[in-house]
């Protein structure tokens, strides 16, 4: 975890560790699919320096959204992407733009 502008931000590895620590299942291809379809936002980019690449960071709100997606997929056994897309829409309507 890293503090940026007074907020907690997580790397992809830290996100996955938090999700798995809550007893939920997450894997790269699922995460990438959710990003591809706009269900999970892309990361906040930070350049690490010459030849060190770019690191990505997600906020605490993004972590909670990811956990919600994983929990619903796991508990309700949702295999259809269409039904999973309702989650971010509900989150944005209920919690506002800050969550997405």
C-alpha cells in the first residue's frame, strides 16, 4: 500500500492479496476481463524511472469494488458477464462517481 495525496493506493499484487485474504477468488484473466469491459477501472499510472517500467495503483474504493465483484460472482455463481455488469452500475448510482 502507498499513500498518494493522503489516500491509500494498492498495487495489483496487493489488491489480489487483499481479495484472497477475504476468502475470495481472483485471477489475472478475470481481472483483465473486468477491466476490458469497464467493470474495473484501469490503474493510476506512475513512472518508476528509466528502464524500470510503469507501476499501476488502485484506490481503496477500487479494492472494495473488486471484492464486491468477486463476492457476487462466487456466491451467486454468476457466469454471465451481462449479469455481473449490474454491480458497477449499482455502485456508481448508489455511491457516486468517486467509486468508479
